[in-house]
């Protein structure tokens, strides 16, 4: 467990994240790398906090190196999000992948991942889908049918993501060993709680509160960083995000929607009709809603359509270092992908790198437009890495 990786968003970084890093260090990790969402987030939006602030908070709490999960992968499905993060951390040279789970049993999560990879389960999932179930429900029911009790693991968010990590490790034949840790404090999306006397709250709960109210639930250094970001107008402005998304969608040729990632079964027509009439994001999601598609998928679909993210993407072609301790930088010499702190250099390494860098920059520029104080274009290429 020399070089341990974590895949995260840290939006915001809170006490639970700090406890996870401390637990990984206590378990023997000599160096901790974080693959952090950049430019977009998996829930189908942009980070409430700017990238540099999240990187600084992670390093202050004990992370050694932070690399970007570029925007096209950061706002993907759980399967794509996990596969991309695993790929990057393996390329960086990590030997362990640590993650929180409601069921912190890496063996059980690996067994569930193997079950999901067998052909037999696909037939059962298809039968369940034909009854009108969502994909998530159909998969959990299928798992229970083939191996009673396994479906329980597929009904809680952190277990699901942990299983996706295990699937990616198996599919990519990486040397990463999964290390499951108990999720501390409040459940995903839940309210506040405590662990060992430390106030805990999920990131989604914190995002529902005004920034000053985060203070009891985040490390002291993070609270300082967040207060400074708020004072500088760098927090997400939801109204600007809403207007920007609707503007981008209305400006597009509806025929473009058929080429967007995640579109199937005529969903492009439903999206085109919704865009014509929607007067808010909530209205747009309501018009798109069906029993078949969960809200999270529709949020990602809308962002993908606004940013024109294509259906097919290569695996991440470079390792973009967002921040690091100087002592950790020598680890980059062993990387299996082009690695460095300057995205401008990395995008010149291949045609695929140029493509991903361009898409990532587009998402970063969009995120910059959605701050309380609008930020300039080009930050994906001009922002300096945080080195301490």
C-alpha cells in the first residue's frame, strides 16, 4: 500500500474526506494521489467551488498529489466516471484504490462486480427493463435473482460506485487493490451527524446550505479557503448556470442532439421538444422526465447536450497535475501516460489529447461563466498548479 489513489469531487471538501485521507495514511500509504473532477461534476453540473480551492483543501488535509479527471469523464455515468478514474490512477502508478462504501467489504464488492460482468445477468436485466424498471432497479433485481442478497449492494450510492471501481479494475487488469473504507457521518444526501465527536455532513447536504454554514463540517483550512473564495465571488451562481445552459441548448440545431452521449430510444426528440418550451432548469427536467430515466441521467444528458460532448470518447490520454507536494512530483517519472502541470504541453502529445483538452477547456470556460463574478476564458490552460 505504498501509493494509494482516491477518486473524488471534493465539492466541497469536508470532514469526512479529511477522515478518509487520514485513514488511508494510517493504513500505511506513503503517498496519496487524488483523481479529482475538473470542469464538471458527475451529477450533471459544474463545481460549486473553483478547482484551485478544492485542490488546496485536499493538499492541506494530507493529499500528496491531485490530478484532473477531465470534464468529459467527470460528468459521465458512474461506470464511465469510475473507469476513467481507475485508468488514470493506474497510469500514475498507484497500487491501491481507496473508497468509501456503505458496505466496506472489498471482497463482497469485487464479487458483485464479477457478477455484473457475466453474460447471464444481461438477459435478466433486459427482461426486467421490459417491465418498465429503471436500469438501476433492473440490475439490482437481476443480481438478486442470480445471487440472492447481492442486489442489496446495488441499492446504495457509495456501494454502487465502489462496485464500478471494482468492475474497472477487473476489466482493465490493473494492479490496483481495492481498499473499502466505511462511509463516515451522514449518508449521501443526508443531513448532519457526527463521527468520533467530529461534525459530519455529505457534500450534497452542504451544497444546500449557504457557504458560512459549512464551517462546522469542514476542516479549518478548508473553511478559510471557502470564505476567501466567497468573498472573491468565485462560488457557483445557480441563476447564471441555468441561463447559460438554456442559452446553449436553444442555440443548437436540434439534429445535433442525436449525436450526444447518452441519447437513445428517441430521447433526442424529447430533449428538442423540452428545450423549445422550458422556462427553467426544473421545467426542462420535468418535461424530460419518464419512469425509465432517473433524474441524474437527465441532468448529465442536458449538460452533455449543452457542451456537445460526443457519444464516443477515448480513455483519458494524459495526466494533468493540478497540485502536489514537491516531494511527490518524482512519482510522475514512472507514469504510463504523458504527465505534467501544463495542459498546453499535454494536449500536444497526441491527437486524442488535443481532442480531450479542447472538450475539457470548453467545460472549464462554461464553469467560469457561471461564477458569481464571471471569470475569464482559457483558465484550463493558464491556471497554475498548486505546488507546496
